[in-house]
C-alpha cells in the first residue's frame, strides 16, 4: 500500500521528532531568558523582552521562518564575505530548530512569566531571610514550584510546536511532510501518504497528552485538591 | 537594501492582502455558523451527539493545518470517484480547497472555545431561566448563547488572529496571498529581507488592528463583567 515508502516516512518521523525536541530546548532557553528579562528591574531589558514577545506573536510562523532562514543566510554570508570566509550554507535542520525555538520562546516567555508570578512572593522572601543566595532561591524554591504552574502552557506550546515543524518542510527540512510530498509525487497517491502522516501527528498528540496528565499528577502531589 | 523593488511590487502586495482577507472572512463566517450548533452538541448530555463532535475537534486540532490543506488539495484528487463527482470543478480550485481546509480547522478550534464558554455558564442563570419557564431552544437563544458568546470573545479574538496568520499557508497551494507575493519577490530579485519584512509589516499591522478591534468589542460586550468602581463624589 505504501509502495515501500514506509521506512522513509518513519525516518522522516525521527527528523520531525528531533527537530521538535531540540526546538523545545531552544525555546525553553529563550523563554526563561525572556521571562527573567520581563521580571527584571532593568527597564531596557523589560522593553526588549516586551518587543520580542509582541513582534513574534504578531506574525505568522511561516513568514518568520522565511525571513529568518533566507534573511539569516544572506546576513551570515555578508559577514563571511567581509571576514574572507568561504560561502556558508545554513543547513535547514539547524535553521529550522533555531527559528522554531526563537518563535516559541516568545510564547514560553509568557508561560514562564505567569508561572514564576504564581509562586507566592513570601516563599522567596523566606528563603532570602534564611540567607540563601539569589540563584539558590531560584533553584531550590522558585523553579521546582513554577514547574507545576507552567505545565499546562508548556504542554500546549509543545503540541503547537510539533505541528509547526510541518512548516519547516517548506524551507527544505527533510521531515515527514517533505518525504510524504516526494512519495506522493512518485506514486500519485497523495491521499494515502498525507493521511498517514496525519495519523502519525495525531498519535504524537495523543501520547503527549497522556504524558502531560502523568506529569501534572506528579508535580501536583503535594497540592490538596478541593472536592465539591 | 533595495527598496525601489518593493515599492514597484506594492500593488501586488495589495492584491495579496485582498486574497488574505477574503480567505479569512469566508472561512471565519463558515466556522462561526458551524461552531455554534457543534458546540451545543459537544456539551450535550447525549453521548451520541457529544462524542462525534469531540472526535472531530480532537482529530482536527491534533494534526497540522498544512497537512490538512495538502489532504484536501492534493489528496482528494487521488480518487476517481472524486474526480468524476459534481464537486470536482470546485475541488480542483485552490481557493475552494483552502477555504474548505481553513473552515474545517477553525470550526474545530471555535467549537471548543464556544463549548468551554457554554460550560462556564453559572448554574444559577440556568435555574432562574427554567424558573421563568424557558426551556430548550428559547433557553439557548435568550440566556445561554448571548452570555456564552460574550464570554468567549477574548479567546475567539485569539482564534481570529491565529487564523489570519494561518492564511499564509495558502501560499503553499498556488494562491497568491501576501506570503506568496513575498516569496515571488524573493525568487525574482533575491531580496529576502526586504520581501519578507514587507509581508511581516503587513501581517503585524493586521494583527494590531484586529487586537484593537477585539479590545473595543470586549469593552462593549463584557462591560457587565468588569469590577464595579466606587462612585466618586
């Protein structure tokens, strides 16, 4: 039924998953930095983070990807030319991961900011009163407790991001969508292949939701539930 | 930087904007009309009504829009029955397929938004309405829907902006929207920064206008939910 394209599609699944996973890691870095900047006392940092989240969330993912991928390529090579380096060909995988991470970092900034604010300020004050340093307060008190508040938003972003990896095929990432495109062009059975990857995306969503439910239970162990 | 090329192409960008807005408006209208009854079915106590709607929104929300567009535009043509059906002259058209895919997609998201808002109706409102003798259709039309649709307004605004951004995917199925114009300018002149930055400015301006528009609507329709301010003397 798949005319021998099954293994190729599964290989594409691996590309999709690793792109999504790495993008999530990059997005977390941008998100934490953004949240820290938004909550910091420095007005310049706050303004920068505000501009970052407003602009990114005001633009379509696809346009941002095209802008960063093609624009970044040109900017990088202008720099290379000035420095006398060879022509640099940015690999689509790295470009896609960085771009997705940068975009979803803006969404995670808001998630993390809300989660950090949800940790009662009294806890930070108490920890400081015990003589902990700023980063100790952050690592021992704020971070473990903000995770619980961040999980729903985090999971939501993950689900949206997995689906957004499909767009990276447009800038040349050799993922499931790209391979399904090739396979359907060769076999003239586009419905079969696009349906197949739709089913695979749906399975990723389903598994992610199950993992989310487990994580939420795990991080809410110490929280009393209200029963009505 | 080569901005004269962009100013030469501004009319094309304008036409792309019109295409983007047309797609947005017809998909939104379709999505709204379908979502209200589907949301009512989604929260129904009858499993046979609620379950299919749940399955529909789960499947659509769990798959990428790009793949949905490809299934409709490229996929359906695989079947001879489709190619011989009376719908084929329409299904052959890229704009029809884009409309179909966008409508299905936004219907799923909007249904969940409306269903959530309906579920959040205070029980007392329904009790009071029943005490007044309202039931069935009248209860929905006079009590549940007006308050639920208002409550859904902020999230619905997000969905509208999201769908506006999503119309950029139409550029992958030969439709000449803002993104496609930018990609063509890039391909013809190799000016990626200028071309995509112009598209970005257009989308950003649209986002800004829509967010502002929804702020005005929220101010108008959600006034009753605002905290009361003490009267100044």
